[in-house]
């Protein structure tokens, strides 16, 4: 049985097949409206979510399937002391596939050992978010026409940002990709990620100024500073407004730049930037629905 816990669980060829299917689903959604009739998706969200949870639910409903689940840990039996693995074993008796988010790294992997159905990691702590990465890849490919030979800037919380870690793992498989890592020292990319890049000879640069690199980028991937990952509120307050993308900074960028953001946005992108055609983060949200439709379809077919 196949799960998606880490983006590296899928080969590049498998990722491209999912993206191709997502493109087909977006072009002709009516062809797929009944393909998962009678199948049930369980959404187990032990951590708050809007886009990811609703995107999964929308995806399954668009395929003709049904959805059950919970949106907070407080509404599950884990609040009574039930173990995570018992919850997974129980829920997998009621459904055909599970999308799971958890604040602790490795929780979806642990659940996959006990589940009777495929598990999709919908985000585990600061570690991984593979379905957001599939969404990011689909958006980049649609906007730039390729996934290779790109200079990718990642800005903001690169230490706790699971979307950042997953995207680096995915994009580093493509030739000619170079990373520009924009963050304060306290929020740098973890050393294990940098070591992996260095070991494979993938070029990267760490900088603290967004302005000095804006003109070099093909992609700018903005992230929020995540209050929920900080143990010290004073540190969060000190760092939360370090990078704000506004129209003045956009003037320094190339005409073919594309700005992505996994959302939610707090104040790291000024609302005026939404009017710039280079800002594609709401297109990115829409793409997420179709890429999850394709992923659900593939995993259920393989099962």
C-alpha cells in the first residue's frame, strides 16, 4: 500500500504524472465528477488549517466521494488520552484514504505503520508538507513552463517552514536550479537541509536582504513567521515583520518573476501586491484543489 509522507516518496516521473493528471482535471473537471463515487476520505487535522483541509475536502467531493473527519485535536479521542496509532487504526476502518495533519514531526509516518488505508501527510510540525509542494510544483510549471534552470528565492521563516523544506527537496532534483535563502540568522534553513544541498553540489546562497537579490530571481517563495512554532513570544514579535514584500520591492524584480506563498498571509505581503500579475499565490490555492484530486485518484488506483 502506498502512502505520501515525504515528497521524496515519489520519483520525479511519478510527480510529473500527478501534475499531468491535475492539469487534465483542471481543464475538464466534469470528466472526473463520479470517479470516486462510494469512496470516503477522512481528514484528521490535529492542528488548525483552512486551505489544506478544505482543499482536500473539495478535492474528494469534486471526485464524487464523501468526507468525514475532525478539524482540531480537541474534538478527537486523543483528548481523552487515546494514542495516535489507535486513532489511525480506528479511523482507517471507516474510510478508504486519510489526509492527516499533526503538530509533531513524524506523526503521519508513525500512523502509516498501523493504517489499513493510504495516508497523505498534510503537514507534520516543521518537517514536511508534500501536498503543498505538489501544488507549488504545479504552479511553477504552469507559470514558468519548466521546473529546471530556475533561481528560486525562499524568504522568511526557513527554519520552521515545512513548505520550504519540502520545496527544496523537490526542486533540488531538477538540473540548473539554484536557491537563494533569505532570512534572519535566527530563522535560517536547518543545517541538515544545507548539508544535503552541499553534498549534491546544488548551488545556494544565504542572504539577509531581500532587496539585494530581487532582480536575480525567477521565483520568490514568501513565508510567514509562524507564531505557533516559537517558544518565546518576544522572539516572535522581534522577527515577525523582518520581511514585507511591497510594491517598491516589486519594482526591483524582473518582469517574469512569479511570487508564491503557501498562505495564510499575515502581513509579509502587502495587499497592493495582489494586483501585480506576477503575484500568483491565489492561483496557487486553486491549483491545490486539482493536484489533491490527482493525488487521491492515484493512491486509490494503486491500492
